[in-house]
């Protein structure tokens, strides 16, 4: 699997962001649902562009990184290490 945000599926779920099954995949296997939570609480994962993330849920789960004074939230545990590999690249996805 690559870290390319345009090429594929969400981390280990095998489901492409935007698919109807994406939200169900994130909540499967005992994982917390990090999708949704209201407009003020919502952001987009910088690694899996198009994946909505609840800031509150992601922060509670430790799925965030701070980079150049900004906080970035992730849709799953696999996105943090990907972000760490090239934070400037992934931060640009949110800008």
C-alpha cells in the first residue's frame, strides 16, 4: 500500500473514501466512529482526502498530529504514521 491519497483505500479497511461503506468500515472491528459530529467538530483527514473526521473523537483516540502550529486529525490509526513520513505534503492537502 502506498501513502498516495489519490490511489486507494482507507488505511487497512480496503474501502475507498466516499464509498457508502466507508463509515461502516471505520466503525467495524470495535473501532470508534470518527466520522461526523457536527459542522464545528468536523474536518477532513489530510492523508485520506475526503474522509470526514470528528475532531473531538480523533483527539480522544490520539489520532492527531501538530505541525507548524496547526493540528491535523486522522480518520484511522494508519494515517498518523503516513502523515509523519511527509507532513508538508499531507498538510498541503488540507490547505
